[in-house]
C-alpha cells in the first residue's frame, strides 16, 4: 500500500483502529474518523505523521466529506475508503421483528446504512471529480444472510447489514467502468466492545464454539480481518469488485448447536 492515502470511517477503535495500524505498517497514510476526541488524540499520538484524525459522527453527511478534504489537503491525494463505523442498536430497541421499537429501527438503520451511504457517496464523487481509480470497502456482517435466531436476533441490524451488500454490489456495477472498485467484508463474532453482550454470556459462547469452529471455536480478533482488508484496499485486488469477502471462522457454513 506504499503511497496510498486511505480514509477510515470509524478508525479509532476496534476493527477500524487495527486497520489503520495495518495500513500505516503497509506504507499508507491514513485519515481516521472517530467520535471521540480522546480516541483521535490517542491514535495520532501512537502513529504520528502518517495519520491525521477527524472528530465526527459518521451519521452526519458532512463528516465523510471533511475526512476526504483532509486527505487531499494533508496528503495531497485520496485513493481508498474503508467504512467500519456502525454497531448494535439493542440499547435503542433493536431485537426480533415483533419487538423492535421505532427508535431501535431508526437508530440502527441510520448508524449502519445511512452512514455508509454518506461516506460512499462522498468517495464516489471525489473519485469521479479527480478522474482516478479508487477503492471502497464496506463493513457488513454474516448476519446479513446467515442468521442465528436464538442468540443474535437483532433484525434491524441484519437488515442494515444486508442493505450494505445491496448498495455495494449495485454501486460496484455502476462505477466499474471508471475503475472504481467497491467491495464488502463480512465478519462473524469479533472481540470488540460491541460484542460485550455475547462475549460475557456462557451460553452464547458455547454456541459460538460450534458456529465458528476454526482455531478452537474462538471469537475473531480484530487483527484477523487485517489481511483481507489490506488485499481489498490495495492494488492486489485490482480485478476484484462487487464482492463480499467473508472472514467468519466458519460461521456461515456451520450449524451451531443451541442447548
């Protein structure tokens, strides 16, 4: 990734922070967007001049545009976007369809798909303006097509993650002639703060050991996604677009045993 400039939306914690570190280690320079000033300051301090940060909420349409403008002004170019920001809407009322509150639905949709729309639109507009190739990578989830009704029945979340795949593939088809590649990456359960509910529940973890059985049936670490992210953002994947790369420890091909 030598010489590339990457914008990471949601780049100051968890999967996004790991990706930022990987990009820098691979020779890229990064603009990372995070909601916390402290998180942005910590990242900047740890990685130095290779990283510029922007404090903002991905649900604000101006934030992605600001991050891209920062990439242009700070590093002189913009080559790739990785959208990681999003999360569970359980605290707002997401859950099984019959139980989802209006707020739970709207908050989850805004967080997980509206924010992706804003960042992807801004990236496409900039790539077209500068008349260059570019890469976009979106974070989806195996729950978009491989549900787990006993322990992971968050239907607004699953809907939003499925919508990301639809947007990714439709946009990839439209902009392939401009050499703009758009792909998605789909993890299963990963050790992040968003997964705290599952990680602290013995019954769920027993299920996970049979649902994503690779390497002893463990949750993924944030670093487990980094190699796939590097491939999809870099020129190594120059002939790949409209694809969903699954990094799930076997989740989507395993039964999973519910007590």
